[in-house]
């Protein structure tokens, strides 16, 4: 957008800077205001609700203008970024008083959702990840950088795996190669804030060089990512984007960590959604709400990570559980350590402000206080871990003490710098260094003298006046000040003959003379501008202190990570005590045995006085691989499925579980298909979504997986639904993987499967019928249910009585006509005899279907092929 030559110098400067940041709102500092012009002004006024005006910029046309005071930047910046805008902050780079001509200006920071470090833009209990995605063939790379704490994670794998990580870590912004916009939207949808980059950035050699230069190493082997080409490219793209957005100071990014799929229990995005683990909606009850008793932002962030990326390593899980058990017993230690961690605040984000030079004096002092609290935590934990293993009989307790000892050893109180800070900084410093009063007396001689002059100037003048009065005998002597001569001594004409020769006359008045003395001139030079000199000197000393702190970034970051780990484990102990959770027994076998299990979320939100009905679950490939769970609608089938998954998940996080006892096998994957949901924006119906999720389960489940399916097939017709549900049970039972499965259904016809498949067992949720009413007992017992009680449920929720009566009449008519149920007409695949008698009508369409079914080799048919054939049959029937 070119401007006429008669633009003012200011607008020419604005234009030149704006051309470098065409896709961002440019906040242009003019005096005490940040101004926006043209299209930026229109967008800004709409987003912030501020007045849009017009000004003549020197040309014939007028230009839109919107602005706000510079001191309100944080408030308005927050709103602009939340509205989805990239914001370039253009500041004055020199003092306007000393500038010759137009003041020099430049962009000092580009703020985007993924690169912000502003406290008002950050959620303290959540990471603020900027993600980079490299899409290339079958192996994709991903990098996740939280600039606010310096955490850098990378991974690579299938598109499905990268999608799972993106859905789990929920980055605030994603950057990717511009040419892959269609593939990105197809894979990740359109709910993420994104920015596309040029293809040259996504080059392995260039990315590797960028990482090596940043970390100042000769190889990436030390980080364990040297063989992850796709991940390296994604990480390089993230670093490039951060630098492009005016973030040159990245010394707090001290390492990069690899996320390995094999290290974590796998949950796809459907499972994470269906289990309601985390939600941004405060009204929605989640597992995170129940478990989060952390006392620090660092612990809260780590707890979220553990929840979406639970462990799949038996030894690591066990050490967490052992330490939680130890903390449960050590009430006093637990209370003391929690208190000290709480006082530490957000160490991770505080220390990450150092290289950015965005840390204020009050935060620096808090950082020193945090280091002192860390020293106390180290002392508390070392007192416990100093116990000799020979003095402890419990093996688990010995392991817990050893683990706590290792954690304690990583804590570094950085005593020298903590002491320096406390020595330098006043007890109650200002937030802004420009306010003065930051550096203590005794730190710097010149500063002390300036402070003395600034604070005791009046007393000095009175002292000087008294001294000169005594020396000269001029009783009416006065000390005064004006902007022309500065400080002066005023003598009335009556006494001017007493003035010493060393005084210099500066001004003659009608009745008096004004003089200066060498001493007064020297003092004047000191006192005038003393406040300004104090600010300059304090700023200089503060910057020197920050420079010393740079050397301590890595150990303080390690402190933050260790405190977060201890905080979460203490949190697990606290929750276990409050909610009566028990330590699960983890093992490397297959059997899952939960005794008196409870849903950890639902039980917390029951009406006062109501007790949650617990249930036992036993799954074992050898005897009871699949449970078909039937029961009335609203009886609690879905809750039972979810609690089984949540208990398993909690155990893999290292938490105690909501059960009397739990024998939990090391699980590689949890799949949960619960409830119905449409994806209409992508053109997918409830049934299509259900089939997509189910297909993912069938392709990825192993013998160490836990599969929980609820109401599969209800998104289509009854006969189709029964057929799909039946065939799924058979497939899961007969597949080589044979995953442990809970299958809840309202198709009570599926109870017949138990007779033909050895490891399928029927259970139902008990109830009582009193007249036309039904009372749910919510207890699981062996045997299948024969009724769905849909009409009774309709009555319970308040359907009109006339509607209920008519429904009962229709039900009786249908039951009278039903000679044989669809399930009774099905013979399982094990008999190699398939006959679907619902197609007995001799029509041409049904004959085509018979021919199609007879041509199929059932034993070689994959689940996906079966679904496609089923869809083909539906098309024939249309």
C-alpha cells in the first residue's frame, strides 16, 4: 500500500515499518499513546470497543485512527491476541528529548497466541505451547515449545500419533508449511490458531544447524533426537518462527526432550474426549478437577501432562506409587513441604523472564525467596532420606525414600545468587525499576550519596543557611531557587556590605541582591537531576544483577521441574486421603481385577447423603475376556465403563485409585467409545463418527489393551445395529490380539453370544420394578438383561402420560407379532453357517444380497471390509 510523497515523516516511518509486518496489527508508539492507522485501526476499534476517528495525515485523504494510553498496553494487548490477531509492538528506541528529527522507532516484540510471555495472556495452570508440524509422507514431525517456561518437546510418528499429541497438548498456535493447508485441515480440523511458513524453512540441514547453533553443541545425540529427521525439521521451524516474531533472547530454552510413544499409555483423541479428563468449561465436571490439589502452577501444569500422557513403564509407575504411599503416611512432612512449595510460586515462569529482560525487581526478590524455600524443602526431604535402608523393613518404603532422595539431590538452592539478590534488593521494591527505591543502601557508594542528597536536601540547605548566617552575621540571609540561576543566597540591601568577596553576584533586585557560592554550586550540581541519576544507576545495578542470574537459569529450571513432580505426588497423597483411594497393585500380566470400584468424578458430585454404588470388574483373556453389559437406560452402564478406564488411567499416572483394591495390568492402550456425537461440520453423521472411532479401535488394539464400548450400532437401524454389535464382539473375541473388553449395550439380544463364545460373559445392572416404576440399584451382577425399560425411563423424565400409555399399547402389539428375535436368527461365524432370516422375502433385492453374502470369505474379511460390505447391502435396499 503505497502512500503519496506528501505524507508526514511520521506516517512515512509508520508505512515503512508496517510493510515489514503486513499481517499483524501494528501498535505504533507516539508519545504516551499506542496508535493504529488504517485497517489496523478499524480492527483495533472493533476488537477493543474504542473510538475510531479520522485524521488528515498530510495528504488529501483522511486516515482511520484508533489508540490507547501506553500504560494500558497489557489490558488491550490481551484483548487483541484473544481476538485472534498477531500484534507487532513498535516502540520509541530513543529519548524524544535527545532525538534529532523524527524519533527512531522499531518493533520490539511480536505477540501471537503461541509466543506470548505476558502474564495476563497466560493461563498459569496450563502450558502455552507453540507447535510446529512437519507433514511428509507416512512419518510426520511435531515440536512443542512453551516460550513462557522454556520447555521444548519433539516427537515423530504417524499422522494419527501426531494428531493425538496435538489434541492432548492443545497448543495455542501451530505453524506448518504453507503448501500443506488442505492436509492440515483434513487432519487437525479448523479449531486451532495457525500460521503458515515458507517451504525453505522445512529443510533438515537448515533445521539441524539452527538447533546446533542455539544449543551450542556439535551434535543432537545428547538430546536423543539425532535420528528423528521429521521432528528436527518441526523444531527448526518453531525456532525460526520465534525469532521472526522478535524473540531473540532464548537462553532459557536449555534443552529439547523427546516424546516416545512407547513410553506412554496410548489414548486416542476420541478416548480423551469421551473420558472427560480435561475441559475448559468450568461448569463441566472432569477428572482434573477431582485430582488437582496441587499448590503450585508448575504442579498443575505437570498434572495435566501426566493425565494425557500417562506412563507405560512399570518401574516408573511403581516408584511414583511408592512415594505417594510414603507421603500418605507422613502427614507432617506432607504439610510442611506443600507449604514451602506454595511459597515458591511459579519458579519456571519467573526464571524464564530473565533472558527476555521482562522480570521486575519484585519478581527478582521473589525468585530469591523461592530459592530460600527450596533450601528448606531440600533440608526437609534430606532429613527423611538420611534414614538408612537397613532401618526400614518395608521394601516399598525403601524404594520411596530412595526416589525422594534422588529428587532432593536435583534441588539447588543457589545460595550465592539468592544471598546477592537479598543484599541488593529492598524488602519491598517497586514493580517498575523506573519508580526508584529498588537497590538497598550500602550496595553502591555513589548511589547512597545521591539518595542522601535527594532525601535530605532541605536539611542540607537549612544547615548551609545557618552556617553562612553565623559566618557573615547576616541574620536575614535566605536560600532560594529559580530555574534561571538555580540555588542562590539572597541578601537584603541593608546587609550587602557584609557579603564575602568569594560570593558571586548573580541578580540585583529592588531591595536585595542574589549570590552564589562555590559550595552552593557544587551542591546544586549534585541535587539537580539526582532523582534521574538514581534511576539510571539503579537500572544499571539491576541489569548487572540480571546478568549474574543468567548463569543460574538451568539449575533454577531444574528446581521448577523437581518441585512440580513433588507437588503432583503430594497432591495424589492428599486426594487419596480425602477420597479414600487405595494403592493399586500394578503387574506385567493380563488380568484386570477391580474390587468395589467407584467413578472418581461422579462420586464427588452426588447429592448430599447419597452414596455411590461400587462394583467389581474382572477381565482376563483366559476366562472372561469380554463382558457384555446390559441393563436399563440410565442405569449406570456408561458410568461403569468410564470408571474402569479412569481407574486404569489413574494407576498409570501413579495415583491411588477409587476402589477398595485394584489389580491393574500394565496397559498399552485404552480405547473408550462412549456416547454419540456428530461431526456435522465435516459432513459426518453420528453413525459415521461412531464407525470411524470403532475402526480405529479394531486396527490398534492389542492383548494389553483395554477396550470399552458403549451402545455400538445405535446410530443406525435396529437390525443393522445388532448385526454390527454382534460381529464386533465376535471379531474382538476371535482376533489374535484379544483385548480385554467391556461392551455395554441396550441390545439385550446380544446375550445369546455367551452360549457360543467361551470368553464372553453376560452381566447386567440390577433394578427393581414396583408397579410401572423402575428403581435402579446400579449393581452389576452375572447374567443378561431381557428388557430395556425405555418406556419406564420416558415416564421417569416426565413424558406426557398419554404418550406413555400409547407407547405401551404399541409395544404390546409389536411383541405379539414378534415370533423370533433377530438375534435368534443369527448363527455365529464359528459354525460357518450364516443365515439372516430377515431377508427371507423373495425379492430381487434380497436375492442379490444372498448372492453377495454367500460369496464372502468370512474368515478373511477385515472389519473395515465388513463395514463396507454392510454399506453396500444398505445401498441395495434403498
